[in-house]
């Protein structure tokens, strides 16, 4: 154990205060550096938190604060094993979402979507969907098969992105979040009621 080793060392060696001081300072500097680079993770809020059903505000200020938030959102998303995260899910009611359908495999798949809007959508796909705010719940959802989205990046520059299959699904799921819509809102009334009943049961059992 480091503590006992250090104690042994100091009792068997000539006491050297400045050396010990230096080592302590070095240790402190290291832990400060670790703290500065360690990702700040946000708590992912679960349904039925009211922020999840509220439309997020448009982002008008693009600066270092936003850039930091976006990085924290990526860190939070990866830590939760997600491929998309919207700001309302961490309690921030703003039009900000991050997406990475390759989960760190391809850097070009990392997308920052500020104030995104769906310009066009075509076709349809039905696949199982999940959500970090609805853990354990997975249901088939019908979505467009292809979408074109316009958004701004963290610097405020406007861009367009097209996606099909998983990327289309993910873009639509995250943009829904920014409008207060959850994937269970796309289910039939019957299926949605079943899901809500399941959530209530999980809540009762303290598992939600
Ligand atoms: Zn979600």
C-alpha cells in the first residue's frame, strides 16, 4: 500500500523535508491534472421528469461554455453506452444534441446538433428503439428511412447532414427529445399504456 510504503521509507531514511515536500507537491499536481482532464458526467434524467416533455429553447450563444457542455454530453453519452443524447436528458432545456452511431469507431460519425430541424424525410423503417431516459424499455418504432437535417455545430456554423437506417433513426429520436417527444409517444395507445404500466411497476419496486 502506498501509504505504508511511504511511512517505511521516511523512517528508514534520513529525513529529507524538501524532498518529501517536492514529492507531495508532485502528487498534488498529478491529482489536479487528473481532475481537470477527467470527464464531468451529468446525471441522465428518467421519464417522467418534466424537462423531458418540454420543448428546448433555441441556442443563441456560441462560446466556450457551449463547447464544454457539448464535450460533457459526449462523455455522459459514452459512459451510459448511448449513441445519442439530448440536452433535456441532463436537465438542460435547450436545442442541443450529440450523436455518434459508431460509438467512437469513426470520428466522422461524431455529430453536434444545435437547433436542428428536419428538412426532408423519406421512406420508412421499423426497428427496436431504446432511450437512456427509459432504461430497460425497448420497443419497435416506425421512423423515416432517410432524413436530411440542418443544424449548427458548437461554433454556430450551419451544416446539413443526411442519414439512413440507424443514423436516420438516431437523428429523429434526438430531435424529438428537443421537442419534448419520447420514442414511446410513437407507439400505439395500447403499447404505450403497457409500457407506462411497466414503468409504474418498476417505480413501485424501486427499480426505476
Ligand atoms: Zn432518448
